[in-house]
C-alpha cells in the first residue's frame, strides 16, 4: 500500500489549488514544498495578479476562464473572504497592433460584454492616460485583480482542513516510477503514492530530466510607482490595464491595492536564468524599461519608485501551458501553466490536475496543452 493517493510536488499557485481539489474529494494527499507556499523565489509570490475574461493570447482560453471565475467565487465562499476584485480592464494599443485586435476578436467570438473607445474617448473618461490618435481601447467590465498570496494561503488552509498533509522546507530530489505508482525522495524522507503531480514552476524541468521538457526560465521585474496624483489611480477610478506601445506590452494594477501603482513590462527579459541562482536585484535598467511607458502614456503616475521585485516566467516555445500525463509514466502529471499568464487559472488548473491524477481525463478542453505538440 502506498503512503498517499496523490503527492503534489510544488505548492505554489497551481500546486496549492491541486492539493485543495484532491483533499476535498477525500483523497490521501501530500504537498511537498522546498520553501514555503508562495515564497518569493519563484513565480507565485506577490500581493496581486490581473484577471481578465477575454484573452489576446488565444480565444480558446475564454471558456476555461469562465469556469475559473466560477471557481474563484467558490473559493471565496469556502475561505470566507474576497479574493477577486472587479475593476474593469482597459486594453490599449494601436489598431493594427497585437493586443487589442486579438482581444477584440476573442471578445466578439465569445460574445463578451465590452466597449470600444477611441483615443479621445479614453482620455476623456480616464484622464490619466495619454495615447496617440491611432490607439483604440477595449474596456471589459469583468477584468480586475486577484489577491495572489492570500489565495495561495486559502487553498493551503482549506486543503489541510480537508486532511491534506503538507511538508515545507523540503526539496524534492527525485521522482521515480515505483510499483505502478511513484516514489518521491526528499532530503528528509521517501514517499510513495499512486500518482504524483509535479507543479514545480521554474524547477520543473530539473525534477523531470528524462522528460526533456522544452521549458526556459526568464527573470522578470515589476515595480511600484508613487503617482503624482494618487487619487486618480484608486481602484474605483482607474481599472487594471494592459498597454501595447513602442515600449512593448505593460500592465498596471491600481494604487490602493499595492504600495504604489504596480507596473511591469510583460516579457521584460528573454535571457535564460537558473532559478536557484537568479539575480533578484532590480537595476536602473529594469526601472527604465518600466518607466518609459509610464512617462509617455501615464505621466501622472511617473513618480518615485516605491519598491521593486523580480519573479520568474517558465516559458514554453509557443507560450501555451503544459497540462498532461507523462507518456512513459502516466501516473506522473506535469503542470506548467506558465509563460507569465497562468495565475488567474489557478483553481481551474487545480481541478484539472486532480482529474488527471485520479482518472486520467478531464471534462475541460486541454488539447492545446498536451505534450505531444512538441514531439
């Protein structure tokens, strides 16, 4: 007999959600985390993350997001607190760019509530922005932000309330097939389970070297800018936003949810880094990449930098997730809902991973995320 039905390796955004969905189904479940859930050395830390219903990355994400929104509300009810804050979301950019046309196509395909604003209309309604005449803006009322670290804590606490075991400060050293299940070796013990979910973020490829996963880890920086006119950037007056410009794609989260207006350049850097040896110092060059777009398009926010941090993106070649069982060892489920846009899906990913680890199938369409596409 195995020690557990399912072992979850990595208890960040996705691992904590999987742990919860497994435990609430009554399964003997263990989570193994090398530090603490939501630690600041990976991809899941921080106060907030943006959530948006339409999706410029690909329209096939929209049905998944609809279910994710429902699961966030279920989690809020179970946790007894608000985690998802609707502010609306503005997506701005040139009418012949990537961001707005792609999001607008997905919005229309799925018949989502929205409004299209020209440059003058945007600046009249939201005077903090300065955009050229060829910019258009898509306003979606369902956008907003999630309380990221609190959501991870909620998933973990609820999983433990349902009987899950949690080992923290314990790094996984090996994950191997064993008697039809798996054996996991850490620095402290060996654990056997009928199945394992590996949701180790930037450490995923190192934990499963034989799988040859096509993943690349990059370092990203984000900063908190003190607006010159703070009242204009409250969540009640300024939605979360995505902005495509000559500086790239930047995102922002309102001032009153953070110690400043949270701003980052999406895909800030492309250089591959070692997750265990990344340089977490935010440099003047990092700040310049964030500040350029602010100075040009949000001058009222172009105040002092009130802190900055780094996080890691785990990139696939096509930017889509990996959610699949290993072909050579189907009792091991690989989870890399990554490439810098996965957090908003966390409770849905947890449900999908619980499905794959227990029955091998899920009702959700994850055909886009199969490993076979890299064959």
